[in-house]
C-alpha cells in the first residue's frame, strides 16, 4: 500500500471521528470546530505534498 493511500485513510478516519464523536457538522458549530476541521485539512494537504515528493525520488 502506498504512503499516499495510508495518509488518505488516516484523513478519512479523522473526518469520520470528527463528524461522529465531536459533532463538527452539528447545528451548534463553534469557530473552534470550524478551525479544527480546516487545520486537519491543511495538515492532510501538507502530508500529501511531502509523501508524494518523497515517493518520486
């Protein structure tokens, strides 16, 4: 399994955990919840960049 798939699976699990346990898409969404999802996505994009960069070498 490639590292890109592993990073994508970890990201998806994090989104599912956020949706089910932390209710980030609930009616009473706070700015902290919004920023945490945004930060998780930024971390995912950075991880994808470095993993893809290292796999091409």
